[in-house]
C-alpha cells in the first residue's frame, strides 16, 4: 500500500478492530477436524451390524453357532474318553503280559526253593541246579527270548560287549573264545549284550 493511500484512509479504531477479528489464512488442521466431525455426524449405520440383520436370519445363525459349539464339546468329551480307555487297556495288557511271564517262572522258583532244602551231596545239588537252569531256559524260549551266540563267532559290537582282549595265536583274530555273561534278545530286539572275552591274533594283524 502506498503512502498516499494511507494518508487518504488513515486507520481508525473501528478499522483496527475489524482487521484484528479477521483471519485471512485458515488453519488446515481446523478444516480437517471440521470435515471429520461432519462426516461422523452424517454417517449411516455400518452395513452388517446387528440392526441390519433380519431377526429370522439372526436366530438361524445363532442356532447354528450353538449347534457347532455343542458338537465340539461332545467331540472333545469323546476324545478324552477314548484316550483314557486306551491308556487303561494298555495298562491292563501290560499287567496281563507280566502275569503270563511270571507264571512261566513260578515252577523254576519252586525248584530253587526245593534245592535249598535239599540235604544231598554237592554233586547232587549241582545236578539239580543244572536241571533248574534247563527249566529256566525252556521258560525263556516259550517267551521268544533267545540267547545270543558267543563262543566261536566273530566279535560283533552290536550284540557283544568285550570284557577284555587276550592274545591267542591259536585262534582267529577277534573271535569270541569265552562267554562271561549270557546275552539275550526277543526276536530282533536285544535285551542285553553278551559279555565276552575276545581273541587277539598279532600274526593275522601283521598279515
């Protein structure tokens, strides 16, 4: 504004008050806020809300939901019962299997008790013990328990446990020549390895 204009229109108190009350530049934040408030005030109910679903459809959906929850609860109960029944049957089968095995060894125990009461000679006692051992071996065979072959075979770390290796030039290298403790298996499952002494032949190692 030029000096002439200011001189022709000097500022008065009324003009100053009008100028102070006017905001020629609007605040963008105020515009955004006003727009949001206006949209919220004029918005319609969201489609799919409870008030927009017919009562008949609402009741049908609610009934289906309750039916699914009831079915899920019954399936869970049936699963829990089946798991408890399976655990109980496994325990009963294990007890039955143990009882069958024990029944095979009761006559062996009876003969051991008779041998302790025997007043015969040492030779007679030895003969009696040998008969009891044969009876026990028969009981093991009836349970599909087989002894692991040892003396005369090549040492096998899968079924043999070496107590010691002795130098034996008269035997093939790594051949089992003595059984210290018998090992057993049930079919292909090993119960315990056989404890053995193994031959070491230096001449064969050098060759």
